[in-house]
């Protein structure tokens, strides 16, 4: 069962029998569309990570404010995806390669305990530790279990949990406007796009005036001035630092870890964008 991406059970009509037949479908390589970008916490352990961020950020130094920050974060996604493939690749394959190299290095050291072979053996062991740590961090982040104790390192459990949650959240069937069940994945994708396109392009507008007339104002002038006051650099930083680093990321795919870890590089743009918002600059659609 673990070899299949999706398994569904359907109870069919009993027709002339006393029992309902059960249809078990085991599917592989189901395409549910492109995977959204997600910042991986394991990237922060790479000694070249901050340099990658810094180099890209400097190349877009002419951009500022909310539009600038949104553009930089969007462009950085492509850079990080390419860098991830080169630096991390397939996590499981990295572990297997590290194990093969460690086995070979151990054999060489046992045959000839020279300083050179000792150094190679120690390096190979360090590579295994790093590869397994990356796998653990990858699946732990995907599982996003806040009740797990720090230090728990059952990678197999995280993997099974993620797979189970993915299966539960998968949309396998929807009904069309006539109540007919639709199971074709491509048709489901198309219907979902059409539904939200129509939702967000609805020209109907509802006047809030009748409702607002019954709401008594409770915000004083002093409160209003405090709420609309331009925040200081320190206040903006403290707000970023109050974010839970392991909470689910926003639509852009970046979590709290990214903003904290890269703060020295990106802080000017974050502060500039925040101030624009409080000054009343229209928020870009990309947000």
C-alpha cells in the first residue's frame, strides 16, 4: 500500500446481491498541478545559504517599498529552487550516496590507518550526519506537529504523518452544477479555477451603510492616532520576531524562520514596505 500515491475505497450498488461490492483503486503518479514554493528550514544549515540570498538581494537593490519587496521575494523563489537542486538534490539519494562513500572510506582506513584516510573517513561520517539531519528537518517541517517534543527524530513517523495528512486533504470528487459527481482530476482542476474566477470577478457590491449606522464608534481619537502611527524600526523588528517560525507560511511560501534568519539582508525592504502600508499606499495585488 505504501507504494501508491493515492488509495480510495468506493462502495458500489448492491444490485441483486445482499452485499455491496467494494472497489479498491490504487493510483500512482497522480498529477495535481504544480507544487507551490515552500521555504525549507534545512537550507539555513548550508554554509552558502546567506550568500545566495545576499547576492540576489543586491542585484535587485533598485526596487523598494511593497512592490519592491514582493518582486524580490518572488524572484528569490526561482533562485532558491535552482540552488536547492544543486546543493541538496534528492534527499534520499544523498543519504545513499553518503553511506556508500562512508563504507568505502571506512574500508580504506581499516586497510591503511594513515592521516589522509582518517581525515577522509571522518569527513564521510560528517556527510552522513548532515544528510540524515536534512532528511529529518525536511519531514519534520512538512509534518508541522507543534505537540512533538524537541529532539524527537523519528523520520519514518513524520513521513507517514505527512502522507496521511496529504491523503486526507486530497480532493478526489466534486459535484458539478447539476449534482453529477466528477472524478477526473483535470476536470476538477478546471472547475476549481472557474469557480474562484467567477467568485472574485463578481461585480455585485453590498452597501455597508445600513449596518454601520447601528454600530457605535468605540475608537477614540487617541486610539486612532496610535493605530495609524508609523511604527519605528524596532517595533517592526519586534513584530517579525514575535512570529512563530514553524507556523504555516503565507501565500508566498516564506515562514518566520526566513525573515528572522535573513533579517540583516532584507530588513530595509521589510521596514520600507511596512511604512508604505501605514502611509496608505495601495497594497499590491501580489500580496
